[in-house]
């Protein structure tokens, strides 16, 4: 039995932090990634594809997103595909998965009953609401006599991060209990990074990242199980089309601003790249001006750029001060700002430097 384990497609993701045009472009890329998974499934001759929850981002999605989803699912050909309702697309009567027009080979795994996929019995553990207080896998039965390969599919966490054993953690899954019941594999969704709990329990991770802090997203898993009781062989494949980068340069020299420029210019597919820039260190006022212009430029060229420069100090150097000419009130203002120690003083001095540069360039 060979199947693809994937999860957390979150089609229709809002991406509210992007401007509307770029958000629309990245939403379309998610459907292309689904098509890429379909092509891969056919290429590796998968017997089935199991999506462990959060196929869609929201139960209130409109017909346009549902139609795009239906169209993308056509890419799996005649390979059986099972869609598990997760916390974003819980199995409610009017939920998005219930309204989805499905190709004949695709089914929504909305009931807690086994379904045969090729040589395996798949036991779905759908969520019927966004937050379940009980373990969604608690219904799973022990292995029956003569059963072959058994696969459980569930959506939720397997670790109580609260540290309080008495607290109620929604959608919490006891993976060890599931495997003790004789399951050959537990296909998990919810965590967006690929994660191996043990040889038989994996999170595939999201095929497209959704935030910078996710660890190892962007993949799917190809799982081979030769027979009941044998250990699965799991291979990860990268399928993401967007690139999410965190750049954390420590700048101790002005030349590093140009190094950053070179790094941004070397990026492939900049329109599909999102960058989280966290600069720190100390640079001159002139270099700070160049850096802020660089951030503004690539904020337009990249799919997204966020820049945190709170830890980047600006210190005026002789060449900076030489450009800040003036007498009387102007000279006194510069002197007072130089003597100040607050961030506001530094910002004001930088603004004054920039204004004088702009005036100088305009009159040149």
C-alpha cells in the first residue's frame, strides 16, 4: 500500500497582512500546489491520497473558492482521495466540505467509520466542531481478527503544551493509545511543519507555509506499508511554491547593507517570496537611509516584506554630520539631538538628515 499523506491545505486562506492583489496571487498558488500534489500522486503511482484535515480555511467560504477547489481536485485523476474535516472546516451540515462538488474519486471522511482505500482500512477521526473537548480518536476500535493494513487519520495536537494535566486542551490526541490498538500508521494534521512522532505517527506538515515561525513546512509524505504489522517507509517531498525567509543580519559595517541588497537580488521567484527582516547592530545615518530605501523597494518587488529594525542603532559619523550644515536654530537643533539618548532623538536626527539630503539633491 502506497499513499500520500498531506494536510492543512487551507485553501481560501485570507492572508490579510498582504495587499489584496498579492493575497489573491498567493491564494491561487495554493491551488497550483494541490495540482502539483495530484501530479506527484500519479507519478509515484499512489494507491490513495489522505488529507488529514483543514482542506479549506473556513467553513464560510464562497462558491468561487469551492469551485477552484473542485477544479484542483480533478488533478488526482482516478486516484482515491479522502478529505478529513479539521478545525477550520469541521463537519457541520452547512460546512464548506459538505457544499463541495466532488469528483467521483474524492470523498469527505465525515463519519467515524472505516473506509476501504486500496489494500487498507482507513479510520477517519473527523472534527465536528472547531474545538473538540474529547480526543477525536477515542472511538477507534482494537484490531479485529483478520484485518489487514489499518490507517487512522486525525487532526489535532499530540502534546499538551499547557503543562497542566488537568486542563482541557481542544483536539488533543493520544497517539500512543491509537497505535496500541493495532494501527499501522497514524496520519496527523494540524501542525504545519513535518514532524515524526515515531515510526508510525507523523505530521505531514502544510504543503504551503502560512507564517514565518512554522518549522519545516512545505512538504507531503509518501508512505509505503508492505503488510499489516510492518514498519512504514516514509519519504518527504517538498512541494511548496512560495518561499518564506527570515533574514537576521547583524550589521557592524555599512557595507553589509549592500550585502543585503545582493542577497535580495539573488532571490529566485521574488514575486512568490516572503521575507521577514530583523536587522540589528549599528550603522551610519547614510547607510540607514540606503537600507530604508532598499526595504521600500523590495516591499514592492517581493510578495511580502516585513522589517523589524528596532534593534538596529544609527550613529552619525563625521561624513553624516558634514552634510548637516546650518547655522543658528538649525545648528542648535542638531546639537541638541546629538546630545539626546532617546530613540525619538535618533529618529528625528535621521529625518533631518534625510530632509537635508533631499533638499541638496533637488537643488543640485
